[in-house]
C-alpha cells in the first residue's frame, strides 16, 4: 500500500508524464488592432486581447500588433478590451485543417444566420478595426427657457395665481353681499 501511494505521488509530481500524456499541438493567433487616430501612449497599456473572457490573453505592441501563443485547438471568442474604444468581437477557430491554422468570423451573438468571414493572412494575421469611442454618459441637453416654463410644478403655480387673480377680492365680495341684501329688502318691502 505504501508503494502504491509513493507511486501515485511520483506520478502527480511528474505531471502525468508517466501515464503517457499525449502530445497536444499548440497554435498561435496574431493580428493587428487598428489604432484610433486620437489615441495616446496609455492606449497600448490599457488594451488587452482576450480569448474566451480571459482564458488566454495577449498584449499590444507599439505598432498595434499582438501574438497569443500556446493555444490548443478549439473555437474561441476573441475580444479587444479597452476602456475608451469599442472593438468588434470575433469568433476564431484554431485547427490544423484551416489555412494558416486559423479561421475567423465576425461574432454575431444575436443573429447567427449571417456568418461574415474575416481574412487571416499568414504574415499579418487578423485585422481588427475599432467600431466607436465608448460613451459612458448621456450628453446633457442644453439649458432652455422652454423647459422651465413647461415644468409641471411651475404650471401649477401659474394656474393657482391665475385663479387667485380671477377671484374677486374680499371688499368686492362684501359689496356684492350688501347689494344682495338691499335687493332682497327692497323686494320684501314691495310685497
């Protein structure tokens, strides 16, 4: 029993090579991220190339190129993460049966009926253009006097002020009351 435990520990330490682990072919994905015209030096440091949400990562070089090495044969989602710019995600299939070992498509997570292939060149790899600059905040509407005048609270104030203006004053009410009493008394006297 002790020999069996010792043997299993040796196998675990050696990483399973004693069991005859299969030799897995590894591939690489390379390409170029199109740099926006108004980028700064921090753009390169803030940008990450990510496969399947972070299983494999790559970094940009100064000219916008990247290489992700030691990737097993599979299908991946390639995304470019940058806090200021949005890039189109791509679906990348890595296998030796494809030309240059890589096949790429624009990732369409909603409508899967339109598959748009992206060329993968032997020297350049993938070309990833940027889509747009990220907008985290809604642009504030400019100030307008119309917004103040059509404010519901202000409209209620105007309606109440108009009603107060239209109502007769206390003196007019007393005068109207006297006139009514006089007409009342005159009609009772004439009877």
